[in-house]
C-alpha cells in the first residue's frame, strides 16, 4: 500500500462508510484522544461515546446490557403507545397482556377455554368465543377495520368497528399491531350476507376485546403472502444475489403483479418460511405417511427404536462423512443404523 492510497472503513450496522488517506490514518492512530470515526459514525454503528465509556468501566456485563438495551429499543420501533385515556370507554377491553407467569391467577391460566379457528362455522352463530392466533393481515381505516387471524391452515375474518362499547382508540390500536403478532380476541360469531372470500372460514367474528400476546417486529424479512405466490419457473426462485430479497414480476403493461421471495431469504428466515401453507402441507403429508407406516408396523408386533444420530467417529469408514464439534469434542453424523439393528 502506498502512502497516497485511501483506506475504507465499514463497521457492520452502520449505514455508510468513510474514506481517509494513509497519512491521515497514521496521524489519527498516533493521537490517543482522537477517534477515527466521527460522533455520527459511532452513533450509527456502535454505542455512543458516553455510553461506551460507562460500559467499558462496568466490564463485559455492562457492555452486554447496553447492547441488549439498544437492540430492544430498535426492535420495539413499531411499538406505539396505546393512547389509553381515563375517559376511554374501551380502556379495559384492549392492550398488551402481561407475561403469563406460573404465579399468575389460576382462574386465567386453567379455566379459560380457547376455540380453534377451524371449529368456528355457522353452527356456532351467536356464541361468544375466545380465539388466539397470528395476525395475518389488517385492512380498512377510520371507524372499521378487518383483521384476518390465522391458525396453521385455518383463517377467519374479524371485524372491529366503533360503537357504544368500542372506542376509536381501540380501533387505532388494533390497526397498528404488526403482522405475525400473536393476538387474542373475544368475539361473537356472526354469519355475513355473503361468504367471506379469501378465508377458510365463511363466518365472521365481531370483536369485543382485542389483546396482544406477543408483538412481532415491525418489519419482517418477507411477507407470508409473497412467499405463498405460485412459482411456475423454479429457476427464477434461485439463490438470489446477496442483498436481494424480493423480485418484482411485471405484467404486460409494466404493472407490479407480485413479489418473489428468493430461496436464500427463505432459508435464512426458516422460522417464518415454515408458516407458509405450502411448507406446512409438506410436513403434514410427511407426518401422515409416518403415522400410517407406524400403525402398520405396530399391528404386526414390531417395536420402534431410535438409533443414535451423532457418534464419535465414522460408522462405515468412508470419507464422505459430516464432521462437527460437539461440546468441545469431535463428532459426526451417523451414516447408517446398521450397527444398532
């Protein structure tokens, strides 16, 4: 490297990099009190200067606590104040549930009965039910919003509207809950004049209470609807390219039809990808095949065993083995259950 060359710095979470000459870098390094990065750069990519000094003085535990606090603040960016006021007629009918601890009220822990979404149909019209599921989507504005709750394959539409018991603040609170949050609603089952399109259940829930059990992060890596889009050419769904997460498909006149989620994005966020109905269908088929096979063998007196999946060495002496470190010791995946038959 020549003295005239520039040096580029990029520190993880920061959104921009800086460049300086070799001479300026040497000068900055020689001055103990001078930071290579500006205060703005430090705030973007690391702890602020004052917090960094306090964390360094407190040791590793204080530094980890400061980082955890920053992460919680960043993840809670979409969590807004519910805006409850003393004159809110619905202040006791919505909000965020506290963590259900073992020392909580047994009346709430053991006597509350939940109704599965797939069991709600026209036969239970007029009944009050308690449903807990994931918030799939929300639409509408003003005094009426429509919320779709999801439990595995089953979905149902909930209606929340301003009335003499439901306030505008309650509707606004429900509208601001991020997708994929776990919510609990107390509602009355009604049958609309026209069946609800886009949901597995053809009835509606008139929401009386709305509670957030576990709030999702404000921005997800991808949306369930986008990952559920039918892909006719699987080559287009390849590994993508680096930072690309979605691919826009254009119609005949250039309009955006849908978003395609790349395979690397799916694999890097597998916990969300497993919620896609297509993936759940795959595992349901696998579970059904295993169940039938197990029943067939049980009827004929066979006993099911579970052989070790991790062993201390190669089971067949081949070179194509998967080695890894397990609690500081070498191990590998078992290649065949023959040794344990």
